[in-house]
C-alpha cells in the first residue's frame, strides 16, 4: 500500500483514508418517492456508476439476469453503446446524485460487478458506501478493499455472482450494525482522520435522557465516545422511569457514563437532574435518537459560543411561530430546504440568530448561563415546550440564541417521545402546555418571532 511505503520512507504523518459517502444525501431515514422509471412489482437489483471501461463485468450481469428471470437488473449511468442482454436488464441512463437514493431505496440488492485485476485490487469504490448507507445488501466481485464490510456478499466467479443475486437480501444486518458502519465511514469521519488529534478541550458535559429507548441508546453513546472524546468531560444519562433494558445497557456497556435515575418521565425534571450533576463549563443536551458521524458539532458549537459573547445558547434544532395569537405551531428547520441554512441567493450562512426558539436536540449552553435561568420548567413534564421555554429564558437574560445545522448530527425522528399530530394524548399535552407557555410569556411579544418577519443574519 502506498501509505506504508511513505511511512517506510520517513513520512510518519502519512494517513490512509478510504472513500466514504455523504450521509446527508444517502439517508435511510428520509422518505422517498418511487421513481417513475423504476420497474415495479418484482425483485430489483441496482447498479449505478460508470458503464464503460474494461473493468465492468458485463458477463456477470448477463449471467445473473439469466439465472434470476424474476429479478429486474437496473443499471444507471452513461453508456456509449448498449450491449445485448436479457429483457430483465434495464438501462435508465445517467441521473443526478441526489436522485440516486430514491432508486436505491426501492431496490432489494445493489451490485458491484468489477472484473478482478490490478484496477479492482487498488480501488476503493464510493458506491459501496452509498449502497450500505441505505442498508442494502451488496453483491460484489472480489475487491480487497471491501472484503470485511458488513452486508457485502463476495463472489469469486461469474456463476457465484449470479447465484448470490438470487439469495442476497434475505438477511440484512441490523439497524445498529448499519449505523455503526455509517458513523465510521462518512466524509466527515474521514475529515477527522485527516486532521488527526486535536488539542484536548474537555469542557462539555453531555446530558442525554432515556425513556424506554433500549433499541437506540447504544448507537447514541457509542457515537459520542467514538467522535467527541476530545471535547467531553463526561456523559450523563438520565433514566426517566424506563421499564425496558435501556439503563442496563448503559450500566454494563458504558461504565464510564454517569447514569442517574429520575423517578418520573419528565424532559424538564430529567434535564435539570442531569445539569445538577454536570461539572463541565458547557452543557450539551442531546436526544437518545441522535448520533454523531464526526466531532464537528462540538467544534462548531463551541466556536460560536466563544466568538460571539452575545450568544447564550446554540442548537442543531430551531423553529418559528406561524401565528402566535392563534396557534403556537409553526415551521421548524427540519422541513425547510437546506435546513434553513441558506440565504435568499442560495449561499450558505454560518449561523442564524433570527429564530424564535431552539430545540434541546443538540443544544449547547454555558453552565453559567444555565445557572442564571430558572432551569427547565417542570410544569411542561413529560414533554412539550420545555425547550422553547428555555430559549425564551435565555433571551430574557438579554442574550441571543443561535441556530446552526451542526455538521455530523444524525437523527432518527420520533424515537424518544413519539411526538405526532396523530397521537391524541400528545396533542392534548401540546394544547395544555401551549396555554401555559402563552400565559407565562405574554409580556414578551417580541420573542414570538415568525419566519416571514426574520432577516437572515450571520
């Protein structure tokens, strides 16, 4: 390997970084519409990429199509001359990169048919990461780089490739295993690898709540330990009266994590409990359905707080009010193009201070600022408006709140509270807490910012 030769020659700073994928484009948690030109009602095997060059194994595609007549083989990419192949092989032409996840989402398996040889021995194919980021089983020829990747089925011959195309997809890896692969193989992760170790700045206490989150807390904590150790002085998990095995997972698999017990299921009371046990200069509140692919969220949030003394809190989530006089609902950044991080011309901006409120899903607040608030208002327990209220408390101190789409934060929605307009009990709680919130802050009408009234600031 080239990097080994460089090290032998004295370049101890040589780093090998394989290809990776963009988890913002290839996101399995997004909702996709089925492409109109994708064959329907049959099993589907997909390849996208270059369809020219001596390295593409056309004979493998032909053998697989003939052996699996009940499967549609879909090929996306530029092609100078279409070869003669069975009728169940479909050529869809070239597509834009942001179109590819929809095709991948509605296929059963993905293909990587490279002719074995010097080229394939030296390649780190980007597309295998893109395939795996949507948790699709991959049938591939022998490529040394991908030999140990999860969910990849390696064929040593044309006939074996054809056979695997008929078998793969019956047993995909678990969501946790797949997310582990993603958290180690994003482009942001590669950037951390290239940048190397940073000076230790262990000043953040991370506070995470769990309430029957056994299925997701391991992913969350594993990602924080992997990516943010240089910034974290401690991780505090507050168990909000769970009845599943979540607390035991934290206790046995993450012994360095502080595990606290809240006798009730309350977002406010739980976060206050975590904050009371925190020793860091900055408190960072995250949800258990979040996880990281990089150390970037910490570097970015700390940078904003340190460079702008007027900012009292910064978060990955934010929103505005639609019509404060009639309803406290309104747009949130999740449903705005580019997560509301572009100005009117389409240019990206660093952060925004013209939001109405912040969410606690990735909120960083100096402990000194938090201590000057009244803490999270426990009236809102179990949930709803406690984070909005905290943002208003920060503004009431004369400080600004800031929103940034912190790089490398991933989110699997509605795994912690089950919040949904179709959930009757949640909507009842929303209305109760909204009435209280409106009354509490009625003398601060300037805090109830609407999206249409904002200006995009730096």
